[in-house]
C-alpha cells in the first residue's frame, strides 16, 4: 500500500539523487501521524469541553494518585511549560472549578494544586475518549506490531526524555 510519504520520497529521489532521503521514510510518517493524533486528541478533549493543555494539567494531577495534588513545580516538570505559563493555566483551571489551590503544609510559602471532583471526572472521561481515538488509529496493527512499534519509538524518544536540565 502506497502512502503520501512514498510519493514524497520518490519525488525527492528523482529531483535530488545526490541526497540520502531515507530518514524521510520514517520521520515524515511520524510527523504525519503526529498531526493525525493531534486532531484525534482535540476531538476527544473537545467532547469534554477541554483544551489539550487543560487535559495535560488535569491528567498530571490525576496520575499523581489520591489526593490528586502536586506542587506547581512538579506540574512544570510534567508538562514542560514555563512557570508563568503554568501560573496562568492553574488560574484558568481554578476559575473553571477543575482545580483548587491549597496551602502546602510542608512549606508556609508554597501552594499545592489539587484536582476537584469535577476536574477528576472530566480528566477520566476525556482519557477514555482519547483512548478510543488512539485505538482506532492503531487498529491496523496487531498487538505484537503495536508492541514492536512502541519499543522502536522508545529507542528514538528516550534520549530526549533523559536530557539533564
């Protein structure tokens, strides 16, 4: 089965035979798949009145386990945004009643961000919707193929996820 990347690679091989365009065969597909996944994520989240960034923050808190709270610094680490961006996001989620700020009992100057019951419900429902979308994307692959692909992608992403600082 031919796809758009096959046509793109063939055109570059014809036009630039002096270049090794083999990386395009993998990374252009990863890029195209990322765009399709982004659309699927937005659809799953919009069905629960959430933006992707809202889902990211809510699910970081949900994954923390009961009582579903983290410090703003821990949220920064998990969502890879700046402190100013995180402050704005927490403010917006608190205004929607999805999170609340609480004093940190171990640091008089600190705060903790806790998921509200509504925030927990929305995160859980949006996750279920996302998983439905992702299963549909992966439907053409067997269980073994999905495992193999996950391992190969892990090899490519792990160095980026383990960069100090």
